[in-house]
């Protein structure tokens, strides 16, 4: 096969296989143009769609029950089929279990926004609830008895029946027991990954002050920890 870039094949697919999922493919192209700009098709793998569906998509979708996840997965599967039939390169295909897993991560992201008083109602246009913003600032700025902070990538090691889970910091192996809302714990699984800020409270308990990213454990190989 003559040398082709992964992004150029996505553009090629858009022109040849027009469908109602074209907006999703546009997003996949935009993502790939940043992450895999100079990736040759001969080096393409399932990592390309895994990073898009399991890392990019959950941060963008608000209502995961609207059918939008299914639409994205269908679009990527169509592209994967196209690549296999035209270039005999297998970049994988996602199924109903993958859709359920992406939806779970989306819901956890939204639950954390509620739990941590995220004031942003909409990003386009930008709308902020200033009452929630004030509550969030008060929560973040409240005095800490021990003034102990931590930040980084953590894996979920244990889930307790109350309102705690046990996290392990990926770069040090340190274990921290953290208070979390029960609605979130009901959706969390062992080996999930979060990039977060923590603060210690009296009696050596910890709480989350910010969750920047939350991922399924199946992306562990893509996480770069310093």
C-alpha cells in the first residue's frame, strides 16, 4: 500500500461513505488530527479508536442516554469496516458492552460535576450558575486542619459499602481512603482511573476537591504518569 496518513483516510471515508453519522466522523478527524497527525496507516491500530471513544468522548457528552454514544460507536465501526475492506488493516470494532462502559464513564463524570459543585451549565455558549460557583469557591477555600494536599493519577483499588473508596496513586503506590457520594460509588468499578486533586480533613480522612479526568481501567496503557 502506498504511504497514507491515518487522517487522510478519514477524509477519504467522509467523501466516499456519506451517512447521518458524518458529524461524529468529523469529531474523530479533529481528534486524530491532534493525536495522530503523522500516523501512517500501516501503523494504525485499535488504540486510535480506543483513545477517541474511551478518553475523548466521555468528556464531551452530557446526556449519555440520548443515543449519542451509540451514534459515535456506529460511526467508528463503519470507518473500521471501511479500513479493513479497503486496506486490510484491522483497527477493531466496538460492541454493546463497550457502549455500556462508555455510558458508565459519562455518568460518573456528570455525577462528579454535581458532587463537586461544577458551576458550568453549558460550554457553547458558556453559561455559569453563580450560586453554584459561590458554593464551590467556599468548598475549595475552606480551611484545612492538616493543610495536606495531593494531586495526580489514581486507580480505584477498593469500594466500601459506606461512602468511601480506596485510591492508589499511580506514580508512588501510596494508598488513600477518600470520601465519595454513594450515587457515584454505585457506578464506580475497581481499576477505574482518575486524575484528581485531594485534600485531607480532620481525623485523617480525605476528600476530592477536583476530578479533572475519569477513565475506565481499560485505558491504563495510555496514561503517562510523571
